[in-house]
């Protein structure tokens, strides 16, 4: 990659981070981990599986927003 301009390298790195983030959350929302949280237990009346999916989704939105906002600045 020696022919790339220095201004293009951070954009490529951020794109790779977004791709890694997508793959990470694909793994976190796949069967083996979802099966681990598929319990009959409840936290404050909410099933543990629902709380896990909600927490992963909130983390995905927050991390993606943080990465995208750091691209613009």
C-alpha cells in the first residue's frame, strides 16, 4: 500500500474496524451464544435472552455511532 495517500489510510483502517465490528456482532448474535442465554431465568421479570439481545443491540448501535462519528471528525 505504499501508493496510497496518507489521508486514505485512516479511512481504510476505520472501514476495517467497522467490518470487524459487524463480524463480532454476527458471532455474538449466533446460535451458540444465544443458546447459552436461553434460560428460564428472569431479571426484573424479563427473560435473560431478551436482555442479552437488547444489550448486544445497544452496544452495536453505540459502537457503530462512535466509529462513524470519528470518521467525520
